[in-house]
C-alpha cells in the first residue's frame, strides 16, 4: 500500500509540474486565425458543421446505448420477429429521422455552405492584381502577367548550405520577397515545377 501512495504522490507532482506548460500549449488541430472574409466564412461553416455533427453523433450514440442496455436479453426482452415497419407509428419512427436529416443537410448546413462557396468562387472579378506563383524546392518564381514583370526569389544560400540548425522561420525567408498591395483584392495563381 505504501508504494501505491508514493506512486500517486509522484504522478500528482508530475501533473502539477506539467500544468503550466499544458495551459499555454496551442491545439495542433486548431485552425490559424483567419484574416480574409472568405477564411472567416470557411471557419464559421466548419465550426457550424462540426457542432451539428457532434450533436447528431451524441444523440444517435445515446439512443443506441440506451436501447442496448434497456432492451437486453438479460432483462427479459425478446427479439422482434419482423423486418419492416408495420404500424403507422413505426413508419413515423423510420421517416421522421430521414426528414430531419434532409432539413439539416439542405437548410441548416446547405445555406451557409452555398454562401461560402459563392464567396470563394468570386476570384476572377474585381482583382486589383494577378500574381502567378511557381514554387520549387528552394525558390519561388513570381510573375505579374498584366504588367510583364517576373522574378525569382530563392532561400538565402547560407541557410541552405550551412551546418547550423535553421531558424524558426527559415522556410519563409527569401532573398526577394513578394510585394502585394494592402487592402485590395489580389488573385494568386499557384503552381509548382514538380
């Protein structure tokens, strides 16, 4: 018994020591903070769908577990000897969940999804600037097709070839960064050489 008490004490101390680090840890499954209106709309639709699906899963799993434990053989229940609904109330129990799911899918989830897709689809009109970005392993090629400007931007060579450990943002650092207008709509065409 004494060793069990020591084990409990050690695990409590370890949890207390790790608590401050866990409190400030970022959730790895969390999306980055959205900046654009389209990203806000996408995150809103994602969170709405996740909440609806979570509620549906919880209700369905709760009903399933209730049915399993309430109607088990050890309590004296016998299996039904029919395979299809017969009475009107049985048809209601079959059709009603289907209709509820249709309303959830096409109204509650469909309208916000349709609005988000429309806002994403409007990429060609009203763009102040069009930029074509061609990615490669250690370089980016930027082209402004409307202005006839093109240049290549590479990662700094000293970081690629040095034996030192890279910095925190070494994949974001380039010799000639891309310049875009602030507060205006920019259409970005992404492609790669591989």
